[in-house]
C-alpha cells in the first residue's frame, strides 16, 4: 500500500539530485558549454537553425541556465514531480506485470 508513495519519494529525490549531474555529463556546466559535448552539438544545431544565435528561452538556453545556476525552486518542484510520478508508475507497472503470485 505504501510502496507507490515510497517509490514516488525516492524518484523525486533522485530526479532532483540527479538532474544537475546529468546536465554536467551532457556538457551544460557552470563554466559554460563543454567543447565536443552533447551540449555543444545541441548548441551548434540550435544556432544554425536560428541564423547563428541560440534563441533565448530555447531548450539549449534553458538547460545551460540550469547547468550554470542550478534548478530554481519551481524547477526542483517540476523535476521532483516528474521523477516521483515516473517512479510510482514504474512501481505499479512492475507490480502488475512482472511479479508472480509467489512473490506478491
């Protein structure tokens, strides 16, 4: 009964803690976009598509802002909600489809 709630809590905390790490791995760092990274490729594509500049508010701009300054309170709430919902949904799917009657 409580497992979906626990899964949601773990998913929310994991998503909030993991988001900056994932962004750093992709190349969105506090020092800017890392050369040769996924972020650099995204920035190049966005700049070509926009005539040479990255548009304010674009995905690349938002991800770089988060990489440089971290998640805002609203950002943490959104990422935590998404992580919690995903973890809870995965728990429920696992319970429904993968568990046998012997280990319920």
